[in-house]
C-alpha cells in the first residue's frame, strides 16, 4: 500500500512540530521513501531514540502500510563561517 | 516474557554480533538487509544472522523486543544498535568499526 509524501511530512510535523522534513520518493512508487528529519528537539537523544520518535509519529505505519522509509535524523547545526 | 521474547533475548545474549534480517547473507531478501550485510562484510568482524522469514514468531517478536518497526536489526554485545540507516551512518563515521573492534 502506498502513502503520499505530503502525508508522511504532515504526520511527522504533527508530532515533532520543530522538525524540518525532506522527503524523496526513491522508486517513484509512493512506497519507498527516504526522509531526512532535522529537529532541535532531537538534541541529547541517541540516534535510536530519534528514529523511534519519527516511527512513533508515523503511528505504526512503517514496516506495514509504508514498506520502507530510509531515515536520517539530525540536530540543526549552528551556522558556520563560510 | 513470551517465548519469542525469551528466544530473542537468548540469541542476543549468546552472540556478540547478531543481525536479524530477511534472508541469508548469501541471499538477502530485501534491499535493507542486503545493505546491512554489505556493511558487516566490509568490517570483516565475525557475525551471526537470524533469518526472520524462516521464523514468524521471531519476525513478529523482534519488533516489540527493541520497539523498532523494521528489519534488519543489529545487536552488538547484547545492545540494540539500530537498523541499516543507523549502521550506514555509524560505518561512515567510524563508530561501527570501533564498536566491533574491527580495523577495516
């Protein structure tokens, strides 16, 4: 079963309001996505906890309705001198 | 603890490095499992695998065990490390090499 990228983004933001979400449809089939989620609220959380927060935002859809979500999480980096 | 949870706990305890995956190292049945195997092979450290497709009880139970919805899942010295995305990040940063004591 497939899911729209906009729906994934909406669900993640509903539960992690400060998240910046970038989604790519990897195979063009609305079933294999890559998501990058950057959120200040991830600060101090282990990678596992960060990923779990995203999975939990998606309410059990990952691994079921949503076959594959390649996931990358990060804390926003302070502006560096360019 | 259910029987599946006990079996998983035993597997994780008795193997230093164990990957729960779909398929076998030679014939992974999913792109994510295949990626996880590629990383472990690159590191060259010994590892065990459990094919969840051959064991529906473990396939269902492993998701509760770690509160993690997807497979593959890597455990090192009894600790849940993550899925293939985290493995890749840790491989690229050198953390996984350190964790496994590999010098690859």
